[in-house]
């Protein structure tokens, strides 16, 4: 039990555990104000050293923030030499083979002469193996010129001109739906910058486009997929379980936040100026399902069941395990072992005796440290408040023990933010929200994004609703 008075706590430290490099007699002779200042400085140094040792393994910092000069420590088995793992897929990995596609051309390769008798006539020929060869067609841009004709009326001599309205709607803009979808695919799905889009278009098709034309095509694509974005939001809001997470975003160099609400079949993104409950409620709308999240404050008052991310607690426990204080280190190691055991139960649920023993260990561990006035005590109290949110995945189907799904879903946009620096307008935010939601939802369902973009743009040019049946099928 810690003492309310830190000076009194130091006075009760046994001689064999005296932590300072000077004798206890010097401590006793120092004025109380000097001793209090010394303790304050020591606590500050300890906090700064802990901050300095933070990395992606013991905090919520991303792996990209780790120092490139600090190599990860190799995990050696005790009493045994380090095993050198063979490169490549692990044993039992499900292999992937090239799928046989619908052929554009079929070439039959007849056998040669019989090696036994030299005969050349073959009875009942049939293919026994298909050697598939895939090649790209030569990239060519289909260029159509609509000449607007003018002439003099044969009756009165008045000049008559064809009007642009007489041209079919898809041809009234400079670039067609497939070309525009390709630019939108490069810019939004692949993450190619505007100038690089120019280079790709010129290199493949020999077409020179301005930056303004590229931006107009991106804007048309954004407008075309707005119905898909709204439909994805409804799809996510109808799911029984969702993961939520947020990361920083920049808009006109100002700090914004990129939020995601996702499950295994759809992902809904939203850019908001704030990281607050207001932004969270704007993301979820009226949805009230089971939420999987980290320990951020705005999620704590969730009305329904909530699963807290065990991976976040493992990293916090790892940070305690690296403490110089032996008692805090033991607490961190014990807590980390319990959380790892809980994660393993996602694949092999515990028996009732295993669960009872584990629960008793957890309660005993947390109660022994919840009154501490340090990081260990803060973590113990936080876990005691959220005990009911640690094992929801064992009671409800489709709930995972970690929030890794949301973090992986955000990862490609985190990388894009580092490359592009964010967006430059609210219109850019809408583009990121829409194309990211469509991209990730298609990826989760194993669908091709480009044909969906083409159909959306054809619908926009023709004034019809886009095909949305792909979203209804899971």
C-alpha cells in the first residue's frame, strides 16, 4: 500500500533496498523542501526515460515511428540455439494458383510422331493440359471526333449549326467513362499523385492531359461514387459488430481526424475536424451494435456491449514489464501473460475451470496494484473499471479480441498521408472518404474496383442510377 506522503514512504524503505547513491544519513539531514524537490525531479527523470524508451511494441506509437537504428531484439529460446526460419510460406499455408481465364484465342498443339512405332495418325484427340499465356493488349486510346456541322439553309440562306445537345451525353465531355475511371483508379485506389497520373497516361496511351483535366476526372469519379458511399454507410450501420478507430489527417495543413467504422465485409470512412464524441456520433449515426475499440475516452460510455482491444493492453503491459522497478516489472509481465492467454482463447475457448482460475488470477493481480500512484496503478484501475469489456468476444459470435481489423483498414491511408501530406480542401476530404470506402469494401469482398467505377461513371454520364447489386451480395 503506497503512502499518501512520498517523504514518509521513502523513510520506510528498508536499508537493503535504499535506492539513492548517497547514504540515508545525508537524506535525513536535508530539509523537507529539498527532499520533496529531489523526489519530484527523480519522478520526472523516470517519466522522461520511460517516454524515451517508447516504441511500437510497448505503446500506441506506429511502427513507422521506431528508430531505424534500433534493431528488434531476436527471440532466442532458453537453453537452445536460435532457430533459423526458412524463408517463404509456412507449412500448411494455403497456396494460390493462377486461375484459368476465358481464352481470347485457343491454339491446339498436336503431338509428334509416336515414339513407339513412328505413326502420325492420332485417334480420339483431347487436351490433357492447358498452358495459359497472358499478355496485355497494346494500350490504345479510342479517339472519337464529333464534327458539329454548319451550313446555309437551301430555302432562305440562313446559317444552320448543329448543337452540342445533339451529341450523345457520354461524348459531351472530353474523356469517356473508362478513361475517367482509370484516372480515378490510379489516383484513389492506387494512390498515384496527379503528376504521376499524367506520366502514366502519356506513357501508356500517348495522351497528354493537364493537371486540371486530371483533377476534373477525379471530381467526376467522386461525384459518381457518392451513391456507393451512402450505400456502404447503410451496410456498415446494419452490421451487428463493428470496429472503430481514428488517425490524424491534414486538410490545408490543419489537423483533422480520419475515422473508420468497419467489419469483415464493409468499411466506412469519414474525415472530421475533431477527435471527439461529436465526431464519433457523426460516424456511427443511430447504430447501436457491439463495438470493438481501443481505450480512447469517447468510447467508454458505449450503450451496448463493447470489446476492448487486448493488443493495446498487451503493449501497455510490455511497457510496465520494461520498468526498472522490480515490482512494476513483475506486474507487467504477469499481466502480459494473461492477455496473451486471452487472445489465444479466440481460437480455442477455455474450459470452465480454466476460465475460473484465470479470472481469479486477474482480480488478485489488479487488486494488488490498483492503489498505486504510478503507471501500474493507473492501468490496474482502468482494467478494473472495464472488466466486463475484456471478455465479450467469448460470449458473442463474430467479436474479435483485438482492434487489429480497424488498424489494418486504416493503414493504407496512413501511408498515403505520409506521402501526400493530406488533402487541400473539403472536396478532397469527400474524395478520400468515398474512394477509400469503396476500395476497402471491394477488397474485403474480393471484387474488382475498376468495373464498378466504370459503371458508376457511365451512370453519371447517362443520368441513371449505378448498379448496386454487388453490395447486396456478401
